[in-house]
C-alpha cells in the first residue's frame, strides 16, 4: 500500500514526518501530488492524504488562475477515485490564514468534505464545521493533535536554557513560539506584557518565530524584558525557548488547531490561552492552562500577573499535567485510527 501526502510541509512543521514514521509499518509513505497518486494507483492500492488544502492554489496570482488549478486537481482526483484510490483529508484550519479567495476556499472544503473517505479533525469544534461543509458523521474521525515534542532535541536542562538567554532562575519567563501572524495576537501580548513588567520587573518575555524583517542575532531586546528571535527557529533552538519558559502565552484571536499548544504541553510547559472553544477542548483552566477572556487585554494582564505569583510547586504541578496531556495522544494513535477508519470504510 502506498500513502502519499500533500503538500510536503516537512520543512518547518514535523506533523507529516511524525505521521509518516507512525504509518511506515502499514504503508510506503512519501510526499506526492495527485498526479503521482494517479500513477501509483494504476498498480498499487494508494491513499492520497491532503493537508493544508489551500496549497492547491497558493501560487496563483489571480482568482481565475486559482480556480483553474483547483479544477485541474479535482479532475485528476475524480479519475484517481474511479481507479479505487482512497482519500484522507486532515483539517488543520477553519480557513486559510491568508484567505485571498474566500469563495473558492469554501468550495474546495465542501468538495473535500463530500469526497474524502476520512475527514480527520482534531476536535469537536472542527467536526461541527465539517458537518456544515457536508461531511457525514461516519466519515469524520476525531483524533486530537498528537504530541510534537518527540520531533525536537530535548537534551538540556532549564538552567542551561536560561543561561542561553541571560535569564535568572528567579525570573518568571513567558514565551511565544511560532510564525508571527496577525491572528496570533502579538500586539495584544506585547501591550499586556509591558503592563505586567511595569509592576513585576522580574517578568520576562521571549518571542521566537519568523516575522517580516528577519535578523541573524541570537536574539534582540526591542523593549524592557523582551527577547526577540525574529526569524525561523531552528529545531535545536526550540528546546531553549521552551525550557527557558515557565509559561507559553498564545493570545490567539481565532484558532482551530494549535501545534504550538501541542508542542508546549509536550515539553511540560503550561499554556496561557484565551477561552476559545477549540483550545478548551485540549486544556482546562487550572489543570495545564491559565485561561483569559478572549479579546480582553486586561484579563490577559490579570492572567500573567497571577502566573507571576505561582510558587514552584504550582508550576511543577501544571507542567506535570501538561506533559501527561501531551503524551496521551501520539502519532502512533493517529496512524492506527486512520488505518482502522479506512478498513472500516473499505468498499466491498
């Protein structure tokens, strides 16, 4: 059996690589296009697994060009299905982050929801969206986002991570890790942290991830208490960011699935998050998270100030539960569920 995944986002995102390894005992797994899938299905049972579906037309400079690319894809997909090919779709986002063609992206999602043998979602909120898009319950597979920590080096201690950033043991360190897109609420975080730092000068913030203007320095200090890594964070540095931090702060304006939450939990770091439904499917206030009212900057300040007052035992308990939550779902769990779902829905 051949399992082709599309697009190939393994550089910069370990999700597909970890899943490929977990599936490797059941299938020959590699990246490929729908054209590659058509060639493979002529001789071998083949699964085509779609992620981040807006990649189908991301290169397009106009909506007409995007529509043409999408039409060509679905034409080939129809032939692939006629030849017995199976289709899996993992839903990562409610809509593309930069949704240049909203009507087209909605049509693509409805078409995939109608056609896929398995529509894999990470939680009930996404399952509801897929029902609205036309997927039937028998084809919706709910498996939470698996633990991402095994993809990264994890061979230093917290003290070494703090020395890397010039941080002291007694400081309360907040971190943000990921691409710095507008929907992630970085402006809100910076304003909230400035207020926290005004009354709690031992509070520190690490911002790490790609932004518009990159730099080559280990980190910059653009504001009091703030350390900024303004470029893509190499795999070997991820552990430094997470191990230096007491809390990961993710003040999203909207979100369906958060790899950053999965990664933070896997490193045993509690998260500070807004009360968005898709996030509260994963974590609970007081268990492995501190939760503030979405869109309420003052409440984020309150949450971060509360975190500054937590003693070592409270932080340890939150971190222990964070790691437990992450380790409860692995990519091996997801691989087994996908294989079982395809077997259950196999044509007679």
